[in-house]
């Protein structure tokens, strides 16, 4: 099969991959399925993330997976001719992408710390760690009943938020270096 560089063809193959298989969507999976180069597949996926059509999840091991909201396998596609309708298949949803890195931004450790200074756990929400945010809020609030423990816990909360933003940037930078950007 001949390789393609056409983003429309790659996007059409992406939709077919997403809704006819249960395979995790990664740039290499799409490049194999399209077929295209990994770089062209990444461009299409990143463009869709930037337009909030799909969302990107960076796993703890650094693997990037692209997620389609409400994705389910469509068996009916095998029985009838397919007409691409990307606007119907792609739904706007940003919940899995941390606020800190949306629209190609880098996470700001200073902003994460400042948010946690104002409200314990807000910096963790900024970096996408919602459970951590809730736990820090409860822990710091409980610590303030005795004042001094609350102050120490609040300082640790601020440091943890800044560290989380720094780790998010380090992971993204490492992924970009591995992708050759």
C-alpha cells in the first residue's frame, strides 16, 4: 500500500481506526494504519487536539495516547458503505488534558504554586491532578484547625503543585525530544 501525506486521508483513516477497532490510538498506530509517516500522523493528531476534537493523555510511562470521547466500536460500518463525517464523529471535550498544557502551552510552576497559595489544591487542579487536589484541600483545611500544622501543610501543598507542573513540563519535553521536534 502506498504511503500518504494528505491530512484529510490520514484523518479519515484515523476515524476508521477509532470506530472499527478497540486499539489504543497512538501516532505509531495511526501511521501504520493510514499508512503514513509517524510525523504526519502526529501532525494530524496534534491538530485535532489543538482544535479540541480529541484529547491527549500522557501516561505515567511517558506514552501518549489520543482519546475519542464516547468512543465505541461501530459494527454497522462493515455492512454499509462508509462516508466520512468527521464533524459528527469528533466531539469537543477537554477534560483529560490538564489546563496547564492546553493549546500548546507549557505548565508554569510559579502559577501552580500561586494557585495553591490562594486555595490549597488549586495548583494540582491546574496540572490535572484532581484527586491530589481534593486530598491537599482536605488535609490543609484540617491542619489549619491547629494553625501551625496547617501552615506547614500549606507550604508542602504549594511545593507539590510547583513540582507537579515541573514534572509535566519535563515529561512533555522528553516526549518532544523522542519525537524529533
